[in-house]
C-alpha cells in the first residue's frame, strides 16, 4: 500500500472585505442580456459605440459569429452583495446517452449559433483589429488543454447555501444521487516524475516513488515514471475528494466522433475555496504518450500566453475581449468569443461579467479576458449566469 499522497485540504472561506465595481466606458454585446435582474444597468444611446467594428464580408448579416457595432453600451453601477449566478453544470439523469438530447432541449441558446467548433475556428471569428495570429494560436492551445469533467457522485458535505448568503448551493439537495454531472476545466502545470524525483528541469520530489493511477494502484509492479498535472475548475463542479473519487476527465474531445479522446480517472482535490468557487484537481497518468503530449502542449501554451499578455496589457480595457473554450451540455468542446461588461474588485481579485456565450456544461471553463491574466494568476473560471449576463469566479485583478 502506498503512502497517502494528499493531506485533507481545509476548505477556505476567507471573508471578503471590500467590493467595488470597475465600470468601463465602452462595451457591446454578442449575446445581449434580456434582463439585468439584480444588476443596476443603465442603457445608453447608440452614439457611443464599442471598438468592435464590422469586418468585411458580403454575407456578414447571416454570419452568426459576426461582430457588430450597432448595439447599446451597458454601464453598471455598484453591485450590492455577492454577485452569484445560477450554476451551469450540466445534469443528466440518463447519463452520457442524454447529453445530446439536453443540447437539443437547451432554452438559453437554442440554436447555439455563437459557439464555434475548435476545428473551424479561425482569424475571422475574432473582431477586426484583433485578428492576430498569436491570439488565434493562444485560443487553439487553450482548446487543446480544455477537458470535460464528468462527476457521478454528490457529496453529503455540500453546504445548503453559498457562504454568507441565503442562495441555495448547487446540488446540496441531491446528496447520495449518482446522476451524471458535466462541467469544463483546463490543464495547468504538467510535471514528469521518476522514482519520486521531478524530471522536467524543476525542483522537488514526492513522498511516494511509484505512480498512483488506478492501473498502478492495483498492480504488483506499478510504474516508477509518471506525469502529474493540475486541472482548474469550479468548486460547484467537484466539491471535495468524495466527488473527485468519482470524477473522470475527458481530454481531446474536439468533435462528437473524436477518436483521439482520452480519459483520466484518478483525480484528487488539491485546493478548494467555496466562496471564490475555485477548485484545483491533482491528476496522474503513467501513459508515456499522453504525458509527453501534455507537457509539450503546456510548454507551447506558456510561450504563446506570455507573448499575448505583453502585447495586449496596455490596451486591455478598450478591447474588453473575452473568450471561453468549454464543453456545452457535455458535448464536444466549443469556442465562444465576446466581451466583458463589468469588473467587480474584491480584495485585490476581480470577478467579471461578460456576454461571451455559455451553456450548462460550461461551469469551470477558463474565462480569458484579454490582457488581465498573467502566468501566475492565469485562471479565471466560469461560475454561472445571472439573468442574461454570465459571470466568473474571482481571479486576477
């Protein structure tokens, strides 16, 4: 029996000290909010338009991904109290078989016209002025690292309410049910180990010397070489180790008939914070092909990320570009592009609202706000939808 690898994590519910909403002067909609519901919103006339201008195409009016500049700007005043959206974890009583049915029954985005498949995504899906090959490459590599998160257990330890609110916490009334839930996440920090020693140029060693994947756990000759990687998601998707023990990650699920998709089924909770709705999973594989492939993808991601961050840091507010790669309804991954609306600053961290399209199954997906994420605090995740505007958890300021 191997040494227990992860100590029990203390669930952090740090007190939020100050709240203010950073309001910008320009914005536009891709998925225009139907109702502001709790956000104090002032609709201005259309004389002050966003920098997202139309790109040339004779058929642009019929292109569902076309950026227009003929919509109202939205300016929000201070938000009173926590901004908590309705969760967007996909529930499926019929398991995998019902996911496409759920997509067909979707009420939020019935035609899903604002979602773009990873294979067809190209520069023209970006607004004029931002049709940049580096930005396009960043979106593609984030798509490579995006995973579907499948959970088949609900923990009895889920709270009844979100911290310091009376809003019901997702799935707190579903304890002991084993319906399939799906969300999205992104791979981060891929490291190779041999005999417990890190092999990729970094420092450190583990207290264990063998791989701890499910195959090795039940083997008399577990591998002495393995790869560990983090996956960042929302706490509402995977709450604790009870749920993590019934969680599977599906990688490379780029289209419905993907033959390259891979599953990883050994997952542990490495960090969780309920109030900020952020969870970090620790995952493992001793599959050499998979481990080396993820390491190369993550190295490429870091190089492109740094280049794009430096290029757009100074112009981040005027552009307000936001993109998300997720698995809506638990189906193949999709790209959506839009703009953020408001930035809610709390204790040096920021929560964004945005028009970028999401659906059930998108909870936990990375929300990229151009120029706002560095390599240290590089992960803001989608948390929910509040009456027409989507919202993230708290990420980098």
